[in-house]
C-alpha cells in the first residue's frame, strides 16, 4: 500500500532523530545497573561505612558527658561534624552509583549530548496528545512491564526470604554486634537476587525500546526515494528547492485564507485562519503564520471580507498546537464556538442593516 512504512530509517533520519534527543534508551536498564553498582559498593565499603558511623555516634555520645564543649562551639558545629562523618561514609557508594549511571547511558546511546530535547515544546502540553498517549499501545506495555517487575522481583524476594525465616527467628537474643553483621549479610543476599531479577526485566525492556524506536522511525518507499534524491543534489540546489517548496506551500495557504470564516490574531505576531466545514465535527485551520506571514494573512482576510478578531491567548494556542488542515482539539471547542458565534452575529447584523437601508 502507498504510504505504508515498511523501510528502515536511513542514517540521515537516525541522525536527525538523535539531534532532537530521540534515542532508544531503557530507563529500567539504568535503574538495574545503578542498583547492582550500589550493592557492589555496599559490599565493598559497607564495613568502613559502619565503622565511620559508629565512630560518629560514639563521639556524639561522648559530648553528652561534656555539654560545655557544645555550648562553646555551638550546635552548628555539632551538626557539621555529624554531616561530615555521614558524607565521608556514603561518598564512595554515591561516586560508584554516579559513575555507573554515566557509563550505562553512554553504552546505550553513546556520548552525544543534545540540548534540543530540553527546549520547551508546546505540543508536549497538548492534553489531547497526552490522553492518547495514556491509553495507547505503549501505555499498555508500560503497565504490563510494571506489573511484571513487581511480580517477578517480588517472587524472587519471597523465594529468598521464606527459607530463611527460621534462621531469622533464631537471631532473637543475638548480641548487637553479631546481629547487625548477620542481618546485613542476609539483606544484601536478598537484594542481590532482586537486582538480578530486575536486570533480566531491564534487558527485555531494552530490546522492546529498540524495537519500538526503530518502528516509529520507519519510512515509506517514497520518503526513501525523496531522501536519496535530496542527498544526490548539490547543497545550493537543495536549498533552492526547499525555498521554492516553502513559497508554493505559502501561496497555497494564502489561497485558502478567503475561504476562512474568521482569522484569530495576536495583533503583533500570530494569525490563524479558521474555517467551519459542516461535514467535519470541528473547525479546521486553513492558514497560520507569524510576523510578516501573519501580517499578510490579515491583509488577505480584510481584502476578502473575512472577519479578523483579536484573541491573543487563543491565537497563540492554535498556532502552537494545530497544524494546517487539521481540526482544532476538543479542549478549544468552546472558545472557538464562542468566537464563530460572535462573527456570525456581527455578519447577520450587517446584512440586516444593509437590507433595511436598501
């Protein structure tokens, strides 16, 4: 079928997607690797962490016997001292987890930071798109994946804990020094099993994310042909073609302005032309533009008697969220309906006045 996306994304399209910050990345894989790195760090530095915290606790308790020392230096000094001991204790674990986070991201997508994804995009705030995303295929997959994580990891933890219940109950009455080390060993063993289960889910998620990413970037045969033609032409000719295509598209858009029912404007920057077609459930955008294009849309509208109505918030929202030849989203129905009703009332009053004058 024409337009069916059956072709793999070309290197050019992959590069453009990467510049926009679109990459195949598994958040679960990041979490699993960081969790495993943290457990390894705790295994290696746990005894020293415990020793530092123990020393800090003993030092604080010693100060209880000599409160005049605290009175002389102030409580700020006491909190700072405790904070330094805790920070030095957990610092190795934090550094290892941070290094693991950087490495797993670099291994997944490479080291090519993109600032494009950080730019604000009004389309991301469109509630209609967000509603579709919430109930789309990806949302179902994410829900199933979350349930699988809870169920699978929970089952692994249960299988690791239940056989040790008698051993744990036998620890009652164990001296604190022995109890802490035994509990730490048991808890670490359970956490390692849970992390291994989480890693298996993360690997499966990484495969799914790569499949989904490649599927979303697929192209139809015509897109591949057009891209090959573009890459074969010199840059000057490609630029001229793009400019010519933009001029033709703008000319076609201007031809649609006289057919509009109303042009909504932010008097300084934005213009959006709307037309209500009874065969469609909502008005459609037939033209839009900013700055000099917006000015030309207003001029053409006035030349052909199309109502031009200032409504800056609505004009900005329509320009940011609705493409040309698309219907307005449902959340804007009420605002546009009121606008069209106003335009029709004014037009009717003018016709009545003209008829009375005749």
